[in-house]
C-alpha cells in the first residue's frame, strides 16, 4: 500500500432516503440570516418543465439558473455564470444549490468557490490552488454514479486541459440523496452514469495506491453496481442502492485514485466533447488487458440493460486530433502512476495510447 | 424500509492510515489562534508509561489528563473532569483530544460539550438535549470496533440510566485512524472491542429500521470482521481492516439502530459495571433465537481467537438486581422497536428478558 497523508474534509451534512428532498426548505432556512439573504439554484435544464422544479419554493430573492448540460462543464461557463451572479446582485448569495447529474454538481461546486476567488476558474484547475473558502453549497444528485456529491473534485474542461479543481473547499456542505429524484431518467443515461461508479471502483481496487480504506468502499460499491445492473430492474429500490454505491465509489477515491480508463475518457471528452459517463464506457470496453474480468462483467451489464455503445468514434480522426487526445491522457500523470506504478513511463507510450483510441 | 428523516452531521475531517498520528501536531497548530490557546489531552491511563505518550509534544499550556477506564464512562466523572478544567484555567481549551478506546472517546466527546453547557451531563442523556455547540474535539482510537470515533453518541452511565448524549454536536470534529496505535492492545480486549463492531453490524442488518444505506455499511463491516477474526492473525494489516470496519459499523447505525444485544448489554453494564465490549459478547452468546447464524459465526471467531467468556455472571444475582437489569434493558424502547418492530411489546416481556439474563 502506498499511503500519502491527507486530512480529508467530509461533506458537513448528509441526508439519505426517499423523501429527504422534502426537507430542503427547512435546511436552507437555517442558513438565511437576514431577510435579503437569497439562494441561487443551479438546475439541469431538462427539469425546466418537470414536476421537480415545482417542488422548489423560491423565497426572498431566490432564483433559478437553468444549466445547459449539452457540453461537458467548462471553465468559461463557470466564469460566465459567476459573473452573472455577481453583476445581478448587490451581495453574494447565501448558498448555491446544485440539482442534476455530475455536470450540474460540478458547476455548483466550482461556482460556489469562484464567487469568492478572483480571476478565471481555469487558473485553479489542479490540487489546492483555490485561496478562499467558497459559499455554502448543497448538492442534490438526479443521477447516481459520478460520486461528485461526495468528492473533492469539480471536473472542468478549460482552454488547456480537462482537469478538476481539487481542494477541501470543493467538498459540498450538504448533500441530499433522494432516489425519487432519479426516477424518470433515460435508461441509457442511468446506465452510463452508473458505470462511472463501477469504473471508479474498478480503478480504485486495481491500482497501486489502494489500501484497506479505499478497498472496502470500492469493493462494496462494485458489488452493489453488479447487483443493480445484473439482478435488478430499474426502479426506486435499485436507484436507492445505486445512490449508496455512488457515495461509496466517491469515498473510495479519497485515498486511492482513478486510472487508465479515466485518463483515456478525459482525452475523448477534451477533444471530442464526449460526455464523461459514455466516454468512460467507450474506453473501458477496450481495457481488457488492464481490467480483465471487470470488463467481462461490464459487457454482461451492457447486454442485460440493452446498451449499444457507439463504435468507431475515433476511426477517421485526423492524426493531429488523435495526438492531442493521447497527449491529454498521458498528461494525467497521477492516474498513470496509480494504475501502473511509479515506473509507468516504462509501461505505456503515447503510441500505445493512440492504438487504444484507434480501437474506440 | 422504515425511514426517519435525519440530516446527519459528519466528522469534519478524517485521516486514515499508518503514520497519520504523526500529523496531529500540524492539525492542532491550525486551531491555535493566540499564544495562550491550549489543548487538553484525555488519554487512557494505560498509556501513562507507554511510548505513545512520548510522541505527544505539549505546547503552550497544553496538558494531559489521564483517564481511568476501570469503570464504564460515568456522568459524574464527566462533570468532575469538566469542573477541573474550568477551575484550573482562565479560559476554555482550544480543543479536547481523546486518545484511547471507546470509553476515552466517549469521555472526550461528552466533556467537549459539557464545558459549554451548564449543569450535569446526566441532564443531557437522550436525543438533542444539548443546547450549545461544544469545543473542537479530536478523537484518536487505540482500539478498533466501537465506532465511537464516527458516531453521534457519547454513551454514559448516569445516576438513573446508561444512555448516550446524542446530537449533532456529539460528532467529533477530527478523527485520526492510525492502526499503529492499536498494536500492543491485549488480545482479549482487541477481540471484545472488535465484536462490538460485529454486533453493531448484525443488529443493523437484522432490524426493522434497516435500509440500503445502513445495509451497505453493515454488510461490508460484517465481512471485514469475519475476515479479521477468522482468516487473519493479529497485526498491523488486520488492525487496519478492523479500523475501517469500525468506521463503517458506526456509520451503519446512522440510519439504523442497535438492537436486542445492546439493550441487554446496557443492562449488564448498568447493574454489574461490566464493560461494554465484553457485556455485548456475553449477551450475544445467548441470542441465537434472534441472530441465528451470526451467533454461530461469533462462536467460531471466539474459538479461533481462544477467547473464553466469563459464565454464570448472573446466576446467583438477587432477584432485585435481575429486575433492575431487565428494567434498564426494556427502557431502551428505540432498540426494541428497531429489533422487533412497532409491536415489540407483544413480542418480548420483562420476564423473558430476565430469563435471557439468567443464562448469562
């Protein structure tokens, strides 16, 4: 076991279970200190005409910003929304509430920090670069699997790279894990997002930074993902299980790390804009040499859930783009170090990475 | 699943792994705001002439209070130590650091709250009775299994009952889980404390308040306890596993509850002063009717670890004491409700509880 000291910051408060979303109002009311304190909700645009939105009671000068998740979360968009919030209001919000999948959660985590830190969010992509604590942040997932609700990373695509803002301040203050909110999500999205959790857990237990803490969380998370996608039908119970798996998958990365699949997935997202969940699945499907039986299980889960992955997405790509993709992946040194060990540069070359992409 | 909303407070910061205790000084230094800020260490008396104590560097006006854990933690003792701290110093400590098993951790949690709350700690035995937040509290277990490092309960024996102070403020601010600190603990104590974790997990998954959150944590915790006590030899690796199991066992109780065994164990402790860990084992050994296969596994673990439980501890007890014991147990209504369901009074009588005690 490789052990690197980190004094990990937890989510301050968490509530779990069907119906816990009903308690959002009382939770937020405790954070309103004066009558002009207001909250900004960031909600995935797909909920704009959905009953979920009607369950939110806007008080004081609360308002909603609908988030377009067509593209992966971008530093430019974080900066734009932050500027809009600051320009529109005389004072900062009392809290930012993110409601959606991993993209919206990452936006809400990043924007909470960026209203109190100057400059562009692109400056802060990396470890411990944020200077000031952010404002109160609540994250409420409507898809389960990314682990974003519990992780210390807000992954963003910037002008130069796809990389997370990662520090103690990134961790949300409050999470509500209500499986009722994930009902009605398209089944393929539910699958891709769930597989993000599965892949986190596989990478966590397969790497060199693993230890008994990360293993325990990852192993249980794996077991639950297999149960959800091989033995259960989609529904409230399966989704509740998946929410716990996502939470554990996120925590498994606290003392471990993602690996080869995430490095390749970041390459796909950065160059082609492929969404994180599906990018991970496309990459994972080519990684039998690294993750063996786990890839076989993944294919069984695809079959059971009638998922047909896009193929040949890199086939006709110009060499230049392929090169950029491989460079993006190989730059994520911490992932390769974890996956293959300190001597990883002797075990994988940019050319080999390009070959992996060519198969996708 | 029965689900009762609770917005659970997490431990603010946690560090895990061999050697993390070495970082205590830098963690505490961040909490010292002025030169006369000081820390009070509560440390189990067994470490008084032990190398562990020498690893603590006292700064400013820091000092150590050695805690005698011959008896179970008592409200009277909490009050006494609290009064001593207040009388001795012009200002409150900047933090209370508890180093020891579950007893010392419960003392440190309770005293942290009692320096800021008036009256006797006995007034606060129950749910959400504490009025003011406590002072900064760090918990560092030297035995693994109680889950006290992560739970929202500080269990105390008062003049009228054995019951926890339970509220958000009870949860420690910081935990350090360093398996090096549990090396050298007597093997029987290690076993009894480890079984506290095992029994938590069994009670959590066997009751009516269970749900997918509590199940996931309890199931993994059970699996790890079985591995530690049936397949591994005592040592650093096994103890590291047991620390994670303890953490998970504690969290499994967040949305579930303990059950029959803890109710009976509290009865033994209250009347006979039997320590929590061993009391649980003595009770659990008589609970095949409730916990079936789990009791069989428990006996296998006893055998493998050459543990000989005391027998006939209630055999010659006067009827009056037996009655008090059963009354203590039956008063813990939430435990019976969880274990047997809302109609629990139709399923167990005080006479049946006495019979269970008579077998111990």
